[in-house]
C-alpha cells in the first residue's frame, strides 16, 4: 500500500503525473482543484465560495478545505488503506497537520512526498498555453502571477516541513512528461519497505 502526496508549484505537472502514477500503482487520485472545479460547475454552495477564491488565485481557507478533504476521504472509506495520491493537498502547514491526523484516523499514513521541482520560467508558459487550449478560468497572466506568489508564501514552506519528517523526495520535473514519469517511478520503486 502506498499513499503519495504530489507537491509542486502551479503548472509543475502534479495533475499530469498523478494520472499516470494512479494507473501504474493502482491509486485513487484525489485532486482538490478538480473537486472544487466540479463544485463550481454544479454551482453548489461550496462551488460559489470556492470560485470567489480561485478566480483571484487565492487559497480556500484551511478550515473549509480540510472539511472538504475529510468528506472526500470519508466517501472513499477504503482508499487510505488501498492507496491514494493527493494532488493539491496539503498546501499549508495546518493542512499538512490535518492530513496526518486524518490518515491516522484511517489507520494509515503518507509514505512519500514527491516534490516536482521545475524552473520557474516554464510554469507561466505551460499555464498560459493551457488557458488558450482548455480555457481554465484561472489560467490568465494576472491570476497565474497571484497563484505563484501564494505558492511561494504559503505552500513552499511545506518542502522544509516534509524534509524534517523524512518524507520529501525532490524530482527534477523539467523535460518531457515521459522522462519525468520515469524519474518519479524510479524514486518510488526504490523506497524501502514497499
Ligand atoms: P489546482 O487545480 O491544484 O491548481 P494548481 O496547483 O495551480 O496547479 P495546476 O493544476 O495548474 O498545475 P499542475 O501542477 O496540476 O500541472 P498540470 O499537470 O496541470 O488548484 C486550483 C485552485 O484551487 C488553487 O489556486 C486554490 O484556489 C484552490 N485549491 C486547490 N487545492 C487547495 C487546497 N488544498 N487549499 C486551498 N485551496 C486549494 O500541468 C500544467 C500544464 O502543463 C498542463 O497543460 C500540462 O499538459 C502541461 N504539462 C505538464 N507537464 C509538462 C511537461 N513536462 N512539459 C510540458 N508541458 C507539461
Ligand atoms: Mg492540477
């Protein structure tokens, strides 16, 4: 059983690599961004609140986001036992602490944090391209700049947090999608006791 957190800046490839890792290792892929975008599309109460933050490139407040993740996990009662890849959560230290407790409640834990490390100048280009191709609402220059600033202020400290926990595994996430996937897979296959 393997529970992974995939971690990295906006546009670093979390979603792209998570889909492949989920298929290769038989994991449930939980993307909090996708969960919120589904709520926005259905115009639920949560969706309306989430939209007001996402459209400004801000994070949804921790207390609300932690409840959202808890309810996703509660709806998938066997997931934490059979393997999950968390994409986009945690994004703050309080979220990381909450995830630890939630996994303990499910008699489980996060085994490894895969940190996708990408040259900053790539990120903007990737997201602007996706904005043109797929029309994701937060993929415009102004919102992307804000998302990157929020990442540096609020999310990047998690790298040190997980290094201190002995769980951080940094991956060079520049280059082709296939090469990056191969690097991540090699790192996972080399983990002890799996
Ligand atoms: P979320 O949906 O998680 O967005 P994000 O972190 O900004 O990251 P992206 O999804 O844009 O990028 P990614 O790393 O998944 O990369 P991808 O594979 O798509 O969150 C959106 C918003 O929701 C947040 O801003 C926040 O408001 C809210 N939110 C979500 N979770 C939250 C939480 N826990 N707490 C509070 N708020 C939360 O790749 C990007 C593009 O590049 C794609 O087009 C892809 O095809 C392309 N690409 C990928 N890899 C490569 C490669 N190697 N070479 C070339 N192109 C590539
Ligand atoms: Mg994503």
